[in-house]
C-alpha cells in the first residue's frame, strides 16, 4: 500500500501532509491518555481523603464546576467529554 492509499489523499504532497499530521495526532493522543491516567490517580487521592474523613465519594457541586468548565471551553461536546472523564476518574454513580 502506498501513502496515498493509506491516507485517502489524491496527491503525494497531500499524503505527506496527512501522514505527518496523523503522527502528531498520535503523539497528542498519547499525551492525553497519560494526562487522563494522571488525573485518575489524583482523583483517587481526593476520593480516599474525602471518604476517610467521613465524606461521600463524590462531590456533585465540584462535578458541576468541572462540567461547566469543559462546556465553556469546548461547547456542548465538552459536557459529554467531561462526563466521560468524570466517569473514568470516579467510576459510575
């Protein structure tokens, strides 16, 4: 398979641009995954401290702040992204 076949481009120049951009996206995805894993670990620390002190595992007012932050920054899809992120970090409620 050629780069043109793999990228769907119609010229070698476009195939080169797409290949380079895809490599950048793959690197960004790796960083995003690492950050999510880091966020999950920090969230576990917070949950443990809250539970140990007699509190609840989830702080809904804080989650609403997070949802608003993502919505404000990314629009409506940001809310869905934040919901997924919260579920990854604290589990289902």
